[in-house]
């Protein structure tokens, strides 16, 4: 399993986050992007996001920013094999 972040993965995630912000969407699908870390822009959705799909992000190692998503009730982490641990505050 490769441990690199695809060059376009971060740009695509940022584009999807901006689209969600612009349209007031409550669900965000970042599935199958080759992200190692979540973009810092994700925290801008703290007061609107209820569902986050990260399934298939096989090289994702850190999801600490998810703690800031205050309304989140659904988190899909299927096939996120590189996650070392999960912790919530």
C-alpha cells in the first residue's frame, strides 16, 4: 500500500469543502481520495456538517480535525487502513 498523498487529492478535497460551504450542505463525501491528512479547511464546516464520508482514504493517518465538527453524527471510516487510533474529546 502506497503512503503518498496524491497531488490532486488535497485540491479536490478543498474544492469539495468550498462547495459544501457555498451551498450550506450538511454532508461531505471525501471518499477514495488519497489524503494522508484532512485539509484544515474542513474545520470551516464545524457548525453545519452532520455526515462525513472518508471511506477508502486508505493512507489517511490523522482525523483529529473531526473533533471540531460539532454537529457530526455520521462518520464513515471504512477502508481507512492507515489510521493508528481514534479519539474524541
